[in-house]
C-alpha cells in the first residue's frame, strides 16, 4: 500500500509540475513569459507552449483584439469664442508591441485605457480651443478628429513608445452645457414665436387686402349692373312711352279713359283704401259719372 501511495503521489506531483510548465495562448491574446520579473519571451501565435515552473517563470496574457475606449467625463471644454461645450468621443485602439506596452504602460488593458483616456482628452481640449462651435458642427469636424488622432499618435509613439496603434478617433456628440442649452432653447423658441407672429400678421394683412379688393370689385360689379339695369329700364320706359304715345295718339278719348282706369286701379288697390272726394265736382270721377259713351274708332 505504501508503494502504491508513493507512486500515486509521485504521479500527482509530476502532473502538477507538468501543468505549471505548460500553457495555452489563445488566438485573441499575446502570451508574455516573465523570468524573475523580466520579460523572457512574447508568444504571438496561438497554441501550446512550455515554460519553467513558478517562481522561475510566470506567464500573463494581453488582449490583441481591437479595443474601444469611450469618454467617461462630462467636463466642459472652451471653444475659440469661449463657449462651454460637452463632447462625447470614442477611440479604437489595440496593443501592437506587448514588450513596449508592458515596459512603458502596464501589464493590463485597463492601465493603457486609463493613460490613453488622459492623452485623448487633452488633445481634444487643445484642438477645440482653436475652433468655433460652428466649425465643430460643420464639415471641419472631420479635420478636428484627424488632428486629434495625429496628436495622440505623436504622444504614444514618442521617446517612450507605448506599443499601441490608434486606429480611429471619433466625436459622437457635441452639446452645450445644461445652463447654456436651456438658454439656447428659450432663444430658439422666442425666435420661432417671432417668426410665427410675423407670418400671422402678414397673413392677416394679406387677408384684409384680398377682402378689400373683393369688396371693391363687388361694389364695382353691382354699380355696373345697376347702371346697365337703369339704362335698360330707361330704354324700356322710353320705348313704352313711345308706344303709348303712338297708340294713344290715334284716339285721344280712349287714351284719357285708359289713364283714368289706371288711376282708379292705383287708388283703390286695397280694400282698406279710403278717399273723401265729391264725385259730382271732382274731375277724378268724371269717367264714372256716366259721361258720353266712348267713341269707337273705325
């Protein structure tokens, strides 16, 4: 039993030693082998690798994928016209040289992101100080991002290179600080109200002008129609008078009798009409007093 236990213990010990000397590097990572705190080797290809057991050698892993760094602070930045704006940005970066990265930055991605955040923020502040708000919102925004990227690359590739590549720098939002934003909204609202009131006033004036023109044209049309009607009526009356004169001129007594009948008809138009006259002496009832019979014209 003691012999079996010894063999089993020996196997476990050998397995532990073997497991401490073998390590696997993933295709998404760099494997960095340290020997007593110094970089011994950098494994860039995926696969199974060997090293000495701790504490002689240790291995750490660094992500080789494309990483994204988003802005985390909302500190306002001054533009060229001293306007305070808040920007949101992101950076796409990756670790290209693990040895330089570990020596000059750190052993984790978080350490590189922290230092890169500081460099990018300072670069944005420097470039925004040179530009106006209008330029930040126009086509010159692309030039701003290119200038920031160039400034960041000059920092990470300086005397002590970081071993990183900065792929892209982008601005996702440019906005005024809250106090200025509220003021801008109020000013925009006032401007929209002014334009609306101006349009309403212009519309009311145009409406009054159209109504006045329509009334004028109506008055002209009515006046012209009345004039034409009176003209036609006058011509009709003249023609009627001519016909009456021509007809009555042929028999004067008949004409007098016809006119008397028209006068009677007009005077006694209603049952309530009352006239106080002396029939025996009034010329008005001459035709009704039984005068001579009307002559018949042959």
